[in-house]
C-alpha cells in the first residue's frame, strides 16, 4: 500500500495515502470491510503458485502451506478472514476497488465502480 501511495503521489501530485489511511484503513480495521488485509491474505495464498516459489519450494510443502493458509483465514479477525473471498476471480476486482479507495480516500469508491456481491 505504501508503494501505491507513492505512485499516486508521483502521478497525481497529491498525497492519497494519508487520507486513505485516516478515512478508509483505520475506520475499517478489524471489520469485514478492511479490504487491505483481506487482499494481503489472499496475496500470500496466491503467491505460492508463482514460478519463483515453484523452483525453490517443493510442491508438497507449497500445497501444505496453501492448505494451512486457507484453513487459517476463517479463524482470523474480521478483515483478514475475508481473504477467502479473494482467492479466485474476485482478487483483481478487489485490487481495483482498493486502488479506488486509496485514490478517493473513501470506503465506498466514487460512482462508476461496480462492486459485486461476495459470497
């Protein structure tokens, strides 16, 4: 998130990270709406399929770790546990929504963003 904030600072000429942190992250932390932590969990799960891990970590270990991570998400606090919702196709949409939240400094992004129901 910090690097996204820096990219926004460079591209827009204004600080988007601090308003995001104050108006989005802090108010949603430890709630189901904390998208940053949901996506962080999903990212940790998804990354284990990347080539750099495939060549360094045995398949059985990666599979076991992914299974452990997936099972552990449901026992984590709100926000973190919703990472389960982003393990599949909704991951990219979650990233777009998080970018919009950061750019707009609002939990619910500006009009024009379509938020799909997560189940």
